[in-house]
C-alpha cells in the first residue's frame, strides 16, 4: 500500500478522500488554488501545495502544476475525486507515466466509456438492453428523419463524447430536427471538442437509476444496490436516494447483474457507475452510459451497505484484496442525500456564491454531513456551487425522510442563499413522500414560487423601511425568541420594474450600462451593435459555475456598444453593453 497520496481536488470530496487516507494510515497531500488558501481540505492535510490562481484552468485543471506538487511531496499515488480531471485520460496517463498509482480505472477505459456510442456497443455486446438508438453518430437531417420514421417521436439527440445534459436535445416534431441537430452538435463541439451526436428514442417520464460497481484487483466486478437520481434540474442532480422507491427486488437483482456484466465486459477496475433509465412500468430498464469516476452521491450506497467505497478504491489501486465480496453486499435500510449548493432556488437555482457567515451543521441519529465549508469561508464563483452533502439513514424510507427534514431544520448557513429551502419543500411534498417522482418533476411540475418567501411586504416609494431584530430572552425561567421591529427612518426610493425572467435568465444593469450580475465567461452574444432591443430580451449568454445564464436587457433602446465578445471572462458588475 502506498504511504502518501495526493488528492487532485478540493471541497467536500477532497476531505472525503483525506479521511479514507487517515483510516488506512496513508499521508494525505492536498492541492489548493489562490481562492482556497484557507480551505479546510488544505488545512487538514499533512502537506498542501498551491497549484495556481483561482480559475480552474490555471489550477485544479493544470496537469503540470499538479504533477509538480506530487513530485515535490513524494506522493506515490493520486486520487482525482470527481469533476475536474477525474475522467481525463490524459491526466491518468500523465500520473502513470510519472510512476505514480492512479486511483481509478485504466486510461483506455476512461477513453472508451467516454465515447457514449462505444459504451452502448459494449452494453449490447454484454447482452444488456440499451435505449433503441443509432449505433454510430449521425450528421444529417435526413438520418434523423429516417430514425423518427422507424422509432417514432419524441427522440433524443446526444453528444457521443459527452454526458450529462450538454449537447442533449429532445425532438418533439419533425420541424424541430434541423435546429435540434445543429444545436446539439454546436454544444457538443463547445463542451467536448467533438460535434459527434447520436440518436435514441426519448423515454417520457423515466426514472434515472444508477448502479455502483467496483472492479477489484483480481478481475471480479462487484455491484451495489441502485441509487435513484431522478430529482434533477437542468441535468444537475439535487437529491439522490437508495434504494429507489420505484424498484422491486427482482428488478434490483436484474439491474445489478446487468451493471456487473457491462463492467466485466470492458474489464473495468476500481469504482464506476452504470447509469440506466427505468421506464414508467418500473420493470424495463435500459443502459444509458458509464461514468468512470467516484460520484458525488456515493455516500447513500455506503450507508445502505456499510461499505467505505473510497477505502475500497485505495485498496484496489494498491492491488490489495477487498475486505468483502458480493455475498457481503446486502441492502439494509434507506438513505437520502440532499446537495447543499450555494444557489438560490427562488431564482431558478442561480449561483449564489459569497462569504458564509454563521454556519452550524446538523447531527444526531442517522445524520451524516460531508462538507467542504465552514463559517466565514468564501464560496468561490469559479467552481461548482456544491458546499456540502447532507445524508440521512433510516431503517426505512420514511425514517430517512423524517430525519432529513429534522436535519435540514437544524442546518444554519448565513450569508449565502442555499438549496436548503428547496429540499425542505421537496421532502414534504406528496410526490416525494409517495415516491412517484420522475426526471421531469422538478422542472415541469413543481411550483417553486413559494421559495421566494413572501418577501417582506416591500415598502412602496415614500414609505419608511423597517428592520427586524431577533433576541432570545428568558422571562420567569422560561425562554422566548423575540422579534423586534424597528423603524429605520429610511425613505424608500422608487425601484426599477423587475424584467420578465426566463429560464436561467438574469437582468443586470442600471442607467445605460448592461452589467454582469456575476463573474463568468461569455459563451454567446445574441445581438449586434445597432440592434433595437426591449426590456427582458436576451442579449448574451454568461456561463458561471457550470450553468449557462441568459443576460436580459434591462431597458428598451438601441445597442449602442457591445463591450464583450464570446470567450471573454467578466467580473461581477462589468459593463457588457451600452443600451440607450
Ligand atoms: C434520456 C432520457 C430519456 N430518454 N435518454 C441524458 C443526460 C443524463 N443526465 C440523463 N439523460 C436522459 N437521457 C432518453 N433516450 C432522460 C434523461 C434524463 C433527463 C432528461 C431531461 C431532463 C432531466 C433528466 C434527468 C435525468 C435523466
């Protein structure tokens, strides 16, 4: 077993890997960027190395800087976590070529499973059903129309080199084919450097069920009870649970066996996940894709099986035997995970980074918190908005659900908006309680308006603004929480009408300048200099924290000046255009 391991990641997953190292007497080495100099993962490691400035491309994605930290520390192995370089075959090769142990599948497997059509072929070769689709990429409208004639509509167009939601389009009628095909290819090119797209019949209202697999050093492949990840928004998972409320034991056995078969077929080693779609009949499942990394939601599997998956990864990477085999993997109880993101669910989950004030984590029976933040930590704009994962375990699903509601009620995060209010709403919603939710529930069926809270009745222009002060007092031996309203003698000024919001849209600006509401990268400019625009009209697309946001005009007028073009990085408040 290696004695020192470099964790090529940050936040909660870096801490998670660090703790598994501690359990195996492996010395953990951390890396950090200029934005993470005070981060917990750097503080708790035995050694920590600065790998560069804030932007991920200059630090956590900088392969030479990371390998230099490994060399300087004398690390003998590297764990990539998830995201960043976790599924980057070139990084895996560079680690191996530097004589270090890579904690993950072989680079060739990362490459082959990263090609979604190759992964589908591997599943078919293993006798596992895939969603009916094209074996190879398609390029013409005619090919898509022919597929629609044969398999019907709706159909899905997907990026061959991608995954998740990028380059993903659904075609609901033939006249949508051309735009969907070009849009998918353009997005595939932008995000995965390959325009290749393939087709699948689109399943309405499926559940997204995935199976953890673990290929051991001896060539066996173990599979674990499924995780249900159907509660997503724009392909970002919000909540996961195990087991799925929609899966009967006989289907569980079949889907676990299918995942093990595909993984064995490709000679999989270390931790991976096979994604499936479960049809509305709760019986029929189809292989979607295979992820060659440890996933965010791995704790729910750990809680219902008692297996430490990260420890298992380290043992497998070191060529050591596992402390269990398939017969020891038994499903017991129920686990639910809520992702605590720095996002505002009342504003379409817009990223809400910033400095955390007071911070208190829940605990007690059945509660686990995997967190990468603490009081006074600044959640950087530059990275994924995940701050922590709150996971609860119960003897059954309702005990896990009630414990989650208790824990969410205890969780204190001041200073930044979080997804906690969304989770409290979701866990109390009948669609969750009944287990009858699907991949479209959050986006197509839930009304999140109440999360905006009944905003304190906005004082109208000319009115006096008041503030709430809260105190805990004791009267005659009994404790009371008291709220004191205080007039602030501030006359409210007239407010601008809020522009009509659209998906992932924000308006920015005051006066003639249209300004950036957050730091990010311009991915698309939608107007030309001289165009006439109206309030609420999309002017450009800004990407921040992995989400694309349409920036809307704050005024009616002419685009007198465009200050940015696609590819530009902008700070919060930067002038993007002059509209007068
Ligand atoms: C699908 C699908 C329905 N039919 N493929 C693709 C990206 C990955 N995150 C899940 N994806 C899906 N692929 C076919 N043929 C449904 C999903 C899907 C999904 C699609 C749209 C919006 C949210 C979703 C959440 C989970 C799964």
